[in-house]
C-alpha cells in the first residue's frame, strides 16, 4: 500500500477550494441578511446557500480523495 502522490496533491488543492468556500459562503449569507431591504436580497441569499452546499460537497469529496490516495481505490477482480 503506497500513497498515490498525484491524488494527494489533488486532495490538497481541493482543501484550498473547500476552505475558500467555507469562508465565502457565510460571508455572502451574512451580507444578504444585513441588506434585507435591498432588491438583490433573494439572489444574494440563494448564491450564499449554493456556496454553502458546495462547501459541504467539496468537503466530502476532499475526504474521498484523501482516502483514495492513502488506501487506494477498491477494484473488482
């Protein structure tokens, strides 16, 4: 069992994307709730929620990449 270095590097890249989304999503949602009277309230809130869902999905995908790089993909014989 050897570590797949290409997948490990890919995992670290996705950690960067995930971290960015984890900080960006709450910021966008906060800005939406801060400006509830603004006409762009609903679109900004929807964008923030999409970013939050994407952060969660990227988090799970990143964990999957790390598991695959450390333990290898299961192949059928």
